[in-house]
């Protein structure tokens, strides 16, 4: 692992992987056993950062809005969300939880280090050399558009030269909504992150966390109660069916794009939430749960308490009128957003970008829905198993091409990019 400031101005590789996250790292690791690989990650290292390595500090980075934070906040429809900005991607900031389950030719990348110095990395120009985009569900469609591959109206609006007009880039963005219920307890509870997930017949997952302030707000927001004395039980609808889109706001890859997820636009998603909330309330009223709930608190009291908590940035009343309205008013993210480079729309089943040679997208942007209770294992597997696709016909290189002369290297690279 090296800082980009120490990278040569010009370099050549068999594979260039953009994004050192859940999919990019295992992908680069697998390929590097036999090939020269450049893995680019804009975030810093998680090592030595106790906010990442210590589970007791879970979520603290979500309140860090500094330029060096391992998470980069963005807001969609009043829901505060975050994209990873650290080596390891989502695996570094999700508490380690997962469930098991003649055309344009890409030729190189341009990137800047932390000092703003520009670097160029080119493919060697051999038959099966490739650039693999693994920048995540926000980063991959954003970088495609910034590279001239995307909807015409976005390219025109930002005055980006069109390499390939692709109307489906950025479409089909989805985020699994999370609707929590905080249940204050008269007795202390053990601090616990998600350990067990309930899988319902109606298409929702029920999960729980005890003793943590998972809405990451001042404890005074809890209306006289304390997050350490109680727990959150929440519902995550699978899918979801509701989808939106991603649009770039400017030509700076470090800035967040504009994202719309259209939470609960599809009635089926809303019904899954309602059924999940109803299931949680039934559990809270059971004898087995009675020691962890104030005896004088009704279900309506609990819902009204949660309506007063700052779950998101949406404006709404302080009392619950219906479970449907509760779902809409208290929606949060569980950070499982995906889409933007769907298979059969933007990429082939082999993850090759349609209409462009030597370019693949392999990450959560290709998912049609979020698999299971947590997509991390699926994305790790996606990164680990791509070797059968990307290197099935490759030969092992017998030598490494080294160029010390920067101008000569740029000349060679630009010839391969068709700029000679």
C-alpha cells in the first residue's frame, strides 16, 4: 500500500482497478497473483484509526464531515446517507456484518494524488488488458459519465465530450429503506450490534441493535430516555422495487453526484414496511419482551416517541397517524444502495461495458436488488470470482515493461489511446 504521491508520473499495467472497496480489493488481490495490477482508492487507510478498528466506536465516523473522514455524507430525499471513502470501502465501516449468498477502447486512467499532482496509468496494450471499475454504486456510474459514457443530456450539460451515449448509466438507483423503532428499557441492556436477522414471509428483514445510538444524534434528542437504556428494532424491505437515478452535478469526481432513490414510490415496498412494523410491535407486546419495556408505555406511546426522534431531515408531525405514514416519516438508510450500471442495461452478464472494449464494471452498481440481509458477502464473492471471467483466456506475461522516461511513456500511452 503506497501513497499516490510516490507513484510515477507514467506507468503501465495489465489491469487497472478503480476503487479499493468490497469488490475491488479481492478482485485486485486475485488478479495480482499472476499479473501487474494498479488498485486506485481515493480514501485513506483504516489501520490505526480506532473509529474504524474498535467496535465500541461503531458509527462515530458517520458524524465526521471532515475531508479525511472514512465516510462521505450525502442526502437524498431528506435521508442522510454516506458513501465509503476508505480502503476497504463498506467492509471497513459496517461493523463486519454480512450474510452468506471497433468501438471505443479503454486504454488508461488519469488521477491526482493528495498534492494535486496528475498521474497517468496506461494498460500495456496487450490483447486482454482491461480497466475494471469497482468504485461502488455511486462512484462507478459517476466516473463513467465523467469519462464520456452516459446519458446525452448529462454529458451536454457538463460539456463533457461524448465517447458513448449510454442512456442507462445512472438509472435504476435503489436504496433499501430502514425504519427503526426505539424501545426504551427500564433496565440496562447489553451493547450489541446486529447478530441475528429475522426473515419474514412477506419480504422484509427484522434486525435489532441494543445499547447504541444508531441515529447518531445528541442523546438529548431521546425525550428523556437514553440510547444505552434500550434498543432499536428495525425493518428492511428486500429489493426494493422503488428506483431513482444518479446525475452528476459537476465535473469534479470528488464531489457527490445527485441521487434520488424514490423511497416507497412502489406500494409493495410500503406494504412490506407496514407489515414489518406491525411484526415488531407484536414482539414488543409479548411476555418475553416485557422486562425490556416500560409497563405503562403503549404501542402508540412508543410510535409517538419515535416520531419525535430526528430520524431524517424530512418535516412531519410528532404523532403517528398510521403505519403507512410512520414508514414514510421515519425512513432512514441501511447503506445498501445499489444500481446505476445494471446488467443487461449497461454491462453484459460478463460485466463488460456495452459498446466499449477493455472496460468492465464489477461492484454493487451492477446489482438489480440487494441480496439477502446484507450485500457484503455477495460483493466479496463477486470480486473474488471474477478471475474466471477476466483471465480465462489470458497468458502469463514473461516480462515487465519499465519506462523511466516520462515523455516517452506519455507518448506510448497516448498512442494506445488513439491520440497520436
